[in-house]
C-alpha cells in the first residue's frame, strides 16, 4: 500500500532509471527526464541513470536507496531489472518480478485471463508465414499480427488483406521474438490507469491512423484523447473493475495501465497491461491523473510513495 510522506528526504537517494537497451530506449529517455524534472521540483534527491547491463548491478554501491524504474521494454519491464533491484535491497514502485514478466508476455497474460473467464480477443501463436496465413483465414480480415513481448506498439500491424501478411509477420518476428495473430476488435480504444489498486478515469483514444501505433502514441499531435470518457457512470465503474481484476490476476501492484477495446455492442476486450506506462508529454497516465486533480509532480510523488510497500516487505524478511 502507498505510504503518504511529506518530507522528500524520506525517499532517500533516488535513481531514475531510463534509457536502457530495448527498442523503446528513446521513449524511456523521454519518460525518465520528465519524471526526473518533476521529482527534483518537489525536492527529491533524484538522479538520472542511463541504465545499461552493468550499472544496474551496482546501484546500491553507488549510494542509491530507491529507484524509479522507467526502462520500458525488454530488460526493464519484463522482471529482469526488478530482480536486480530486489537482490540489492533497493525499493522501487510498480510491479514485481512475476507480474512484470507475465504482463510483458501478452500470450501468457491472455491465457490467464481466458482461464479466469475475462474477455480478451481470440489469438493463436504463428511460427511462420504459413501459420500467419492460416490464422488470417480463421479470424478474417482485418486482424492483428504482433510480437508477444514488446511494448509501445513495436512490431505490430493491422493486416487488412492477404498480400500484407508476409510483411506483417516479418516486422513482428525480429530476432528472438514469438509472434501471435489476434482477432481485430472493431470499436473504440480505451485505457485505464491504475494507481495503488484504484482505477483512475478511463480515457477514450481516437488515434491518428489505423490504430494506436507508435506514431499515434508518441509523435502525432492529431491523436485525440477524451477524458472523462463520457461513458455511463455505472458502465465505467464495471469497466474499471474489469481492468483492476485483470491487473490483480497478473499479481500487479503499484501502478500500471490496462488497454482494452469496446466493441460496437459495448462489450470490453482486454488487450494488454503496461506495467511501466509512458510518462511523456503524450502519455495517458498523467492525463487520467489530471482528471482527478493530480498534477504531473503529484503523480510522480504518489507513484514513488508506493515503493514503501517493498521497504516493509524487505524489513519483514531481515
């Protein structure tokens, strides 16, 4: 649980982890610098750490008490850095090793949700172009082809015709990636930010383009965000509960963002959980927090407050 503090010194020396070695390095740098600026503005002893595979192993030796991890993508978001921080006894906000690994792997997230009766679009793993074509015949066009373990819409394609399948598979495949095909849900895109176990107001996304891809997320000024989402209040409460349940099933804690679709009949379909959401000028969690009166600085402070839960766990095992 979040422990409310008023003295920035209570956080100790904080490493803001950014950059990293994934395909999302640039986005991570954007997020990290924004959070660094906000924490320093509130008096936190925060320092930028452009993380690599070596310096994340020596954060305790470098005098850090706490880390605000903004390493989007492979390594930083999949449980690897979380394990490294825990081995050093460094508290951090957000999901732990298990939840980070599960949420990063969209395939396993969907398997858990399906097993527990939560709605998520049908899918199948595709190991080659022939399998992708078979999936297209099964699901129909359009469909989604994407990596199972990348974020920021890296490698994802909306495939509208048979002659696009091969290129979409090649884009998703990449080195060492598993690829899946997924039913495309016709409807509206939404996201639900979660902070300390509670859902913030939903955001409806009207992307600039075919779907909410990298350009629509980070570069375009033409993507529209509607928050509050102008849904019936009772319906929004049900959707927020679904998103919190989906997060909890993956053992989530701290903060995150759950993305889902509402089909033309108003039924929700879970897409993925982002355990390290973006914190850029175009990002959604700050937008949802603003809707309940939280400034960006307030949000960064509140997220960091959730790291004290790990302090308590560490002390209990000493």
